[in-house]
C-alpha cells in the first residue's frame, strides 16, 4: 500500500482542479480529474449549462452531478451477460454465493494513520507476517504474542481474536480476502483495508449453505453487468483523457475508440 501525496496545481483543459497548498493523494487528484473530464463532456453534450463553473476543491454542483449521470448512462453501453457467461462465473465463484458463511479469525492490525511512514509500516508488517508463518508451534503462541505486541486493534489484548465473523461484519475489502476461499491458517499475504495492513489467520471456516444457480442467477448477472460497466467506464474516461490537455497529473489515455 503506497500513499503518495501531491501538492501541485493540476488542470484539465485549462480548468484548475487543485490548489498548490493542498496535499492530495494521487488517487484523490485522479478522481478530481476524471470528474472534471466528465463535467466538461456533459457541457459539450448539452446536458449542462456552458456557464456552469467548477471550483479547485473538486466540489461539483447537484446539476453537474445529475448531468454526469445522464452522460454516463448515454455514453457507457453495457451488454447483457449471456447465459453461458453467467453459468461459467457461477461455477468459478460458487463459494461466494453461499449463504451463512462464517470464519473464525484473528488478526494483527498495522494501522495507516495520518503522517505514518507507510513504507516502514509495510516492512514491519511483512516481518511479522514472516515470523508467524514460520512458527513451528513448538513454543508459545507466536501469533497471539505478536498481536499483543504490535496490533493497533483492541483485539490485540486477546491475541488478535475476532471470533466468528460474517462478510457483513467486515469492511468489504477485508471480506473479499477472507470469505469465499478455502484457506485455513495464516494467510500468505498482507490484507489491505481502509484501516491499514492486516496479518490474518483463519482458524476455522463454516462454508454455509450452497445456493443453486437458478436461485442466484439474478445476482450473478448483476455482478457481470457491474464488471462490464466498470471496464467500459474506464475505457470511456481514457478516451476523454486522450482528447484533453492534462497538466500536473498522469492519467491513462486512449487515442482510439474503445467503447463498443
């Protein structure tokens, strides 16, 4: 996990989208740039009044947000997933469509807070991950000891124990790494979440109840539709960026039509 902060003025087709005294992450600045690209495209399409202006703080008006929604709906076309595609996706991700799945886990949290040296934090987390994975079980509970020593979560006092969890109990990005898998034991990778970096051990799994394809077909189609939408939107934004004058930030660009 790298958090890069930028404090330079950025512009999209001459429109300023940041102030020099702002310390923004690259992700935040990119989001502002893409929003401004969409806002300008909405104006060009006649969906937003030409005199409507934006501000360098990245805040847009309600009318601009509505115009962008209309532009995206018009410009980003997403085909309906085929029956074959739905069945293939279900077969490959059947575990994610189970109901009542639970896991008993413990973790060691290395919290990412304002001003933290993320590189040093990652190195420390990776070192602890290596230590607990290499433990042969012949001595003390290394994981519990490391959680008590290093974890920034209150669970550290209990050896990192989080007890039984469902996916709804966790941040989505944490749940994606833990649920719908078969791994038991210390995961061989750091888990990234909005809270920081986690060393995670899955102690037990309850796989829940399998759902038939017919009962979850709508959810499968919705997942594939959303994946197609994200891909098509990224391509559309790349086209807009390729036709724009961008200053102070790097964006993915495309010079030829990609959205079918």
